[in-house]
C-alpha cells in the first residue's frame, strides 16, 4: 500500500467551506472514481488551525495516477470546485507526500 498525505491550508475563515465541500461533494466523487480515504483530521493544537489533513490509500502509483487523473478532470468536480470558489480561493497552500509503511508499521 501507498498512502498519500495531503494537507490543505485554508485562508482564514475558509476551513468550514472546505469541510463542507468534502462532506457534500468531494467524497461522493471519490467514491465514483474508486478513491479510498484513510482518514481526515483538523488541527486541534499545532502550527495552524486552518488546516485539513487527510490520507488516501492506494494499491500502487499506477492506481493513483489513473484514478486521481480521472477525478481531477471530471466535469462534475470542475463544476463543484468553480461553484465553491466563486467568492475566492479556499486554499492558499496544498502539500502532499506519498508514503510507504515501514516493516514495523501497524498500518500496512
């Protein structure tokens, strides 16, 4: 398994907008494309409480490339993104890392 760690840093006051977009739209589109989430978190204590952190689970890089590519170009996603950002961008920074479990990880 490969896990993708993604951190979205939102503009001040925009985290509720991002959470609503995921809850009401993005997760349904991910299901349509076979994208599996492994968890979502907001920051209780840390550098910024405007962050959404989540993990995606992939069988391989090829699976990620195929499914993420289809999602990113899905007309329904593009429409949702445009509608939810009509009053301005939600995120000012998105970071991601592709992670592989160690031999001693409880997550494989």
